[in-house]
C-alpha cells in the first residue's frame, strides 16, 4: 500500500510523513485491496477560527469505490487524527451495513418521501436576477457546478458508496431501470430511495 502525503500552502516534514504512514497501516484491516492512500494537508492561515486553520483530507483508492474523509483543527497532526477516526468510522459503518442488509432488494424498507406542498402565488418568494441567474427570496447566491462520470449501480452498491464517502445521500444511476436515483439516510441503518421518471419533450406534448 502506497502512502502519498502532500501539502498545500504548507511544508510537510519527514517526521509528519512517517507518523502518518505508521498510523495508516491498520487501514488495510478495515478495507481490502487498498492500492494507495492520499493524504492532503491544506493550511488556511486566514481562517476566522483557529480550529479551521489546517484541513486534512484522506482518500483511499482501491479496486472498489473511493473512500474519503476530512477534518480540520489548529494543528495538522490533530486534524489528521480526526480525519482518520472519521475514515475508520465510515469503513466500519459500511461493513456493518453490509452485514445487516445482506441480500437487500429494491423496494424493501423504503417508503416514498412526502410530496411537496404546492405554493400559492402569494406565498412564492421574490425572484431576482443576479449575473444571469435566478435567485429566489433573500437567500445567498451560491453557485457550484460539478460533472461526474456515472457507472450504473445496484441499490446495494449505491448504499455502500454513500457510506464510504461519509455522506447522508448519494446520487447514482440505477442499474436495473437506468433512472437517476438518490439514496439517503433516515435513522440508524434505515434508508430511503428516490427514483426519477424522466419524461422527454415528446412525451410531455403527447
């Protein structure tokens, strides 16, 4: 298993690199077929809070899904330890989920989310144009666009990937139906799933 430690806006000492490599040795027991572990340390001296001054992101790359965890602290070693704890927690949670939900089939234990309540005309927020974009109400304008390549996944695979990246939801393409879908965490080991039935322009006008 290769360990790559890099720094952004900071220097990485040999002692820190050796400590990180030593602490990551136990990860292979929690995750099979780990090829490389990438540790990125980012310094932000202008952070408003001291505990946000240094961020550490750990990424596991293997033949399976990518696993990632991150944390911030006032020192890089403390931030690394926090990120490592989160990484181990995500790996254990994913392993537990596979044990509990082994043989999971689509449609089991999944309830449809409540439909949104339609808004009356007078209740709709004001729409403003900013830089060519529509902003509803007084909320802040936050624009961030990402494009990912998607490989069709089964429901069980999507749940695994959600656990491994440490998120409460995961967007994927359903392998059986080809529909854009989202799995999300409800409580404990209960999950929900949303499938989109995409209509073409021709179908809408028919």
